[in-house]
C-alpha cells in the first residue's frame, strides 16, 4: 500500500475547501469516480451496520429540480457529480439481521457464532430514549468525511451541503415510503478558476486551542 508523507497529508487538507463554484466543463474520469463510489461502500460505521444509502443523481433534469431544494446553490448542477447521503430511518432488529446474514456470507461464519453480537446490537438500538435516526446520521457523516478526503487525495474538489431541504429532496428522488431519508448532500468535480474562495486562507483556531493533552 502506498502512503503519503506527513507534510503531504497536511497539505491535502490545506488544499481542500468547500467549493463555491465548480467548472461545469470538467468531468471526473470514470475510473476515479468508481474509486470514490468504493470509498462509500467501504466507509466505516458503528457495528458495521451501514445504516445508509448513497444516491448518485445522474439525471440532469432531476439535478436542475434539486437546485430549488438546495437554496439555489449551483454546485448541484455545475459539479461533475452530485451525491445525496440518506439514512435508513428507524433502524431495527430486521436491519441487524440483514447485517448478520451478510457477515455470515462474507466471512463464512455460522449464524450461531454471531448470536451474541446480534443481541448486543439489538439491545443498543432499543435503549429507552435512544434516537436511532440521529445515531444513523452520525454514521453518514463518517462516510461523507471519507468521501471528501479521498476525493482531495485524487485532486477532486467537493462541496458538502447541509443547506438543503431534506423532505423536498426525498420527494424529488422518490425516497418517500422507501424507509430512507436525506441527511446531507455533496457535489464533486473541479473548482472554477473564478472561485475566489479557492485561495482564501482557512479560518481555524490554533492547535493549542482545540487539541488538549492529558
């Protein structure tokens, strides 16, 4: 496995920013996009439950409609690709069983060997007062972070978008009644040469203000 130097790792994050204007004439090569989709498939999640679905919106007409559900942000259509990150709402024992079945299939393990794990996960999800959808949304953000960092490593820009109307996006994408609901979205492509934010210094607190050693 190839690795990057410590300096390159920091430079990668210095280079990345939330793109305000994509160059609509540039398209992410097929091979690179396939790799980005695999980062979503391989993203980590608590218990490995993967309580999500990633909708890659390829239809140009639908993307145009989505602008209205994203406060008019042109990144929806000007980027090469646009992904909606959705959670499986109301995750429950049936979803745990699906995960366990997949684990048995992939790892060639007898179902009985995972009974203890199943019981623990079902108990966790069923704790009194536990907001399972909020928990699932946290998992989705892990996948989003993986996606953005991998994109940056390949020289691909991204723009994570919380300024959206999730119910409207659910309606436009036909998610209503499927058990999935939108949490966040992300455009991907290449920054426009006219995007003034590309060279704007990042505003971050000093390391000593946010990193504590004990």
